[in-house]
C-alpha cells in the first residue's frame, strides 16, 4: 500500500485498524506465524507513526533512511 498519508484521515484510520485486527487474529492462530505480509509506505507524519506504534513494537518493521 503506497502513500498512506494521501488517504483521508478517516479511511487511513480504518485501514490501520483493520491491519491491527488482522495481525492480532493471526497471532492467535497457528504458532503466531503470519503467512501474509504487508508493505505500507507513507511520509513520516506523527499521527500515522503513532497509530502504527503498537504494531511496530510487536512485529518486524523496516524504516528506510530519509532522503535529503
């Protein structure tokens, strides 16, 4: 999913909520191994980072270096 920051806030919040729900459901499943992965891109806006904060502490995440 590219450019999450370009979504309307309501839609973005709903998408993040559904991703959280999906990951928590998978955690309860077979050994907690996820068979599906997501790549989400966005500008580093504080509200988006806060929404993903809990998930990025629980699951692997990659944060590329910023370009100048």
